C-alpha cells in the first residue's frame, strides 16, 4: 500500500496532456535517503525542461530475503502500475528479477556504483606511490557499502574501510584509525566538500593530522573551493572535479554544476533525459507493461524468451543515445554474474585532477590527471611515495632515552606542537636509522610498566607488551635480551656491548678542619702534654732556686755569666725543648739536669708518636673505601642499598633469591631423604653461599625507588657514603661522568647485551638487522659511546686529597697559630713599651745647675723657701760613697785562664797554653774592675 501511495503521489503532479514513461528503480536500502532526495530535484528539473514526457517512477528496495518478498513487491508494481523500463542501481545482480524483466520484454538499464570511478582513480594513484596500509574514510553508509563492493574487484594495496557516520562505541573512525596496528601509511577522506570540512575538523581536534603527505582528500562533488582548511592541509593531496567540463559533457549550464550538484543527481537527470528522448523518437512509444504474477499465464509468459517478443517493444532502448557524461563501464574482471550474461553498467565519464595545496607555488601543484576512459597521465615525472612511518617503542632510561627537563625545576620541556622532547643514545640511534632507511617515526612510551614484565596471566606490560600487541612496530630502548622475552618477540643484533649491574656509592666527604693535625691526639693527651710542660717548668725553677749546686746558689763554681732559671725562663726552656732548636743552656745542678733529661726523653717520644700518628692518620683516611664488592655490601649493615622498583635489576635479585630457595629446598630433601650413603651428606655448612636473600630483604627494607634519578639523588644526599644504589652499569658510568660526587665500586655482574626488538616474524627484521650491521661497520656506535660516556668531563671535577695532597684547609691551623703568635707578640711589645715609659716617668729625677753670677761665684746652697725658681739638686751621700768604695775593694780579682777554664783540673796534653805574656787588645773585656773607666785597656794571656 505504501508503494502504491508513492506512485499515486508522483502521478498527481504529472501534466495531463503529456506522455507517460513508467520507470521502476531497484535500489539498495542504504541508497534510499539519497535517492529520494535526488529524485525530487531531478523531476523538478525535468519539468523545467518541458520535454512533453511525464516520468512515473516507482522504487523497489531489495532486501535479498529468502522468503520471496522482493519478487512479491515487484509483482505488485507490475500488476498495479506497470513499467516501461527498469533502472537497476543495486550493487549485486538480482537474477530472479532480471529473468522476469527479460521475459516480459521490459527495458533494463543498470547503473554502475557511483564510487567506482573515484576508487579506480585512487587505486591507480596509490599504485604510482607504491602504497601499502591505506585507511579509507567515507562520509556515509552508502559510499562505505560501495567501497566494500569494490573489494570484489580488489585494491592494489591493503586497506581498511571506515564509515565516518558511525557513532556507536568502538565504531568511531577516529578511534579506529588511532588504534590501527600497524598504523596506516596513507589516509584518504571521501566526501562532498561540505562534509569534508566536518571530517577534517574532527580529525584535527583528535590530533590525528600530523603528517600532511599521508593525507588525501577526494572530493565527490565540484565544490572543493568551499573547503576552508587549505592552509592547515597544505601539502596534502587533493582530488577534484572540473565543474565546467562536467556541465559541458551533460550538456547543462555552468551554474548547474555549482551549488547542490551531486554525481547521482547528474546521472539520474542524464539517464532520464536520454530515455525520454529515445521514447519520443521510437516508432512505437514504450507504454507500460502490466503483468499479474498470480495469473496462470504467468508461468507460460515467464518462459517466453526475449527473442520471441516483438522487436519494437523489446528494442526501444536501442534508440537511446547517451550523453557524453555517460559511458559504459568495463566489466569487472573478477566478478562473474550468476545469470551468466551481465550487462555492462552505465557510469559517469569524468576527468579527475590530482594535486596538492600550496600557498607558495599555486601554479605547480598538479601531479596527475585521471580519466575514466583513459589511463592516468602524470604531470610530474614521478609521484614520490611518502616516507614510511613507524611507531617506535622506548622507555625512559638515562642515558639511553629520556625526556628533556628543566635543570633547575625538573619540568618537562616540549616542542612547538606540545610533545615532549626525547634525547639520549637510543634517540640518536633512531634518528640515524631513519635517515638510513628513509622513514618517519613516532616515539611511544608504554602507558603501563617500563621495559616489560609478565604477570600471572601471561600478559606483558611495558615496551615488550606494546610490541606484542602491535602498539609499536619495533622497539629501540635499554632492552636486555632475556630468554623469556625471546619467547614472545624477536631480537636483532645487539647495538651495545655487554652491560650488567654494578654499585654506585658516594665518595666519602672528608671533614676538613683548620686544626686537623690536632685531631691526631685526643684532648686528654693534649692536656697531659700541657700539664707536663707546666709541671716541668715549675720543677726546673724550683730546683734551680733551692739546689745548692745551681749557678744561682754557687757563684764561686760558676764565676762567669750563667743562665738564671727564673719562672719565666723555666717556662721558655720547657716550651722550646719541643722544637728542633732545643731549649738552650740547661741547669747546672745534677737534679735539674736529671729532670731535663727525663723531660727531653718525653719530648722525643711525644714528637715521634705525633709524627707517626699524623702520617698514619692521613694515609688511612685516603685509603678508606666503604665496600669493594657485592659480597661485602651484603655482609655489612652500615650502608643501606636499594634498586629501582620492578626494574630488571630488581627482578634479577628476585630471581636469584628464588633460585637460592629452590636449591636449598632440593638439597634439604636430598640430604634428609638419603637412604644410602648418608655419610656423604654429613657436612656442617650448607654448601651454597646464601646472600641474595639477605640482599633482597635489605632492598625491601630500604624501599626501592621509583626511578634511577631518585636513586642517584639519594646516593648524592648521603655524604657519609652510607647509601648505595644497585643499577645498570652503563647508566652508573654515565652518571659518574656528570656527577663528581659518585663512584662505582665492585665488578660488573649479570652481564647482558642491549638489542632492538621486533614482532615475531616481522618483515622489518632483516632490513633493520642489515642497517645495524652497517652502522657497526661505520663505527657509529663507538661515536655514540664516546659522546655519552665522555671521560673528559671528569677533568672538570675538583681534585681529591689523594690526588692533590694535603690541602690548606687541613693544615691551615698551623698558619693560624703562627699568625696568632705574631699578633700576641705585637701586643706584648706594645705592652712592654708602655710599661717601660711609665716606669721611666716614675723614676725620672730632674737636676738644675745654678748658673755662675757675674762675680764668678756660684752658690751651692740649696734653694731657699723664698726662691721663686724651682730647682732640683743631686747631692751625693758621703756615707754611701764610702761604703761603695769599701765594697769594691773587697771584690776578688778575676781568675787566671787556667783556673777559670779547668777549675784546678790537670791540663790535657793536647792543649798548649801561650807564653804567659800579656798582650793588650782593644775591645776585649774579660772582666772589668768596678772602678775602671771606659778608656781602660783589656788584654789576654798567651
């Protein structure tokens, strides 16, 4: 009933005096919406042309059901409306309907898929670019269905067809393109210009538009100029139609091929115009054919062949003259119609221009021209294929691959597009490899995990997991070759020599002190030395004062000038005895000399002890190293140590502990269950050294760090060298070249090589392996090693004490003590000068001599009270003068040379005295008389 209602509606708008041409359209369900909209416009255009022929159209949507519903509905049309011709727009041949049409003598015209010329053109263009892995996006379900039908013919590349109108979860074309593994080499958008703007806007917002040379825009109408993203899509390939050429081939005015133009509308208009013209010139107007499918005659009439029908009714389509816009498409070579005699379909003959957008060279942007009746004609000599694109997996690991950060704040630095900047050994390797193999790349870090570990369900994470799932094409990272990894991925030749695990520790910070030399002896020792010095000085003074045989108390035995040991002089003697110069003249008394001898022995022993201990102290301090191996690290408890959580190093210790536990359990079962030769297991200790269990326990107690950067920072923060970081030896060596405070201890263990990984059976394996071998031959990896492990950076580190000797910071106290003595001496000098001047002022006597008067008489009397002039007199006391003269007479004369020198002892035979004559000599004063004048002469005896 709905079908009949539609037919009646079309008939109501037909002119009353016009001939009627009844047409039936076979369409697919996905064509319904566009077909109805285009038919309304086409019928109005035909009415405007005033062709004196009315079109009565009916449409049949084929469901291809097995219950015969399609045939039943077609029979309803034949019995109620009738038809003069059938226009088939379906994608698959309907054999039952076609046989009925031929048996009834109804005209049959088949239209080819609208997308076929575009798909043929695009296939030829991709063949020129030697493309593979192409994603084609269509604007609606109809175009997507036609592209799926094109697969029967085949594409010259591997492709995936996506419907941009799908909004169901998991069907969004943006998500599907993003998740494609391997990623497509090219992406093509098939749409009309208005829809192309919306598609590109979605693509750009999703962040998929990154490489313009990979994107192709196929415009399905003539309005490519309304595309508003030319600047953003610069260098992208575009395929456009010429509106003037299309309108001239129809023929129609140029304005017809402008706004609102579609290929299907143009084809329907041209087909209907050509059928109307053929009906008008036909000798017998093709009236509608009716047929009741339920009548008994149906069986007999359905068996009538086309050759038995009248020629005038059967061959009226021979009068059709198709316009230049239409042409018969060549039959697809790979499709075999089930009827055995498929008719060629009509398609549109059009020229498609291929070029690219450019803001600088607008006149030189055409690449090729394609015609549906000829082969592709290249306007350039060649169409260069786009560079291949790979997704390369890596993970942050210094110095292999790491993100550039601000040195002060640690904030990630990004490029102009907002993407993080990768650096490192592997990144330089990727850049060189891309240049050698001519490909573009994108670096992807794993969302979960690091290098790759397997869980209980057998699922891998990290770089290995992304490679297994196809998230990346190959991986270049600090990926070690483990046997369990080789079971799921393929490794290529190693790009780095054997590396393993080592220990990083901070160089001990030796506490510098200006009085470091004084730390050799303890405080109580220094106090004892000071006490000994003070006590000795006091005892020397005491013995010199009270000993009857000292030079002070025995002037007769020591008539010459001797050192008098006052309390001050005793302290000076005790202090200077510590110097190589010595304390000077020793006491004369036997008791004093015994004390001094004991004191000198004490000084010698203390100096020797101090010197030996100072040398040993400095030597041992330089030779101190916390640990030298992993075994020493495991045996001690002062130094904490850790690893990066869930890293290869962490997993190594977990595996070694598991191996230790397994071996111990096996040995215990073997030893306890041995029924024979039990004495062979009679041992006192477990034969295998257990250390990894203790190491893992210590690591867990110290809390594994999140990354290597945190581990090195923790080591650098412990100035006492009580924290160690167990990590990859190559990374530790790199960090040592950048941080002068770190050092590597012990030997490298658990060595493994680094290698590039690909998916199992990947076609990239041979190509990448050959490139790696070529780079090894060119010594490229040696250059990278010299770049990132540059030992010359260590020259910038300050020299340690064991390299430069003892520094001023350690012995500066000696100079400070000297400076302090100098300052103290200057202060003492000032005090002495002040004291001396003060004493002189207090003892100064002023004597005034009275002048002689005019008479020559001078008065010696003291001044009277009435004198106005104050005078000072020095009047000697006669009694004091007399006493002084008597005292001088009592002084004994100086002893002879023999008596003064040998004190009554026998003269040695080797000493010869002089002739006994006295010879005067100026300037020699052995001993003066108390009353002698300055002009008296001295002499000596020979």
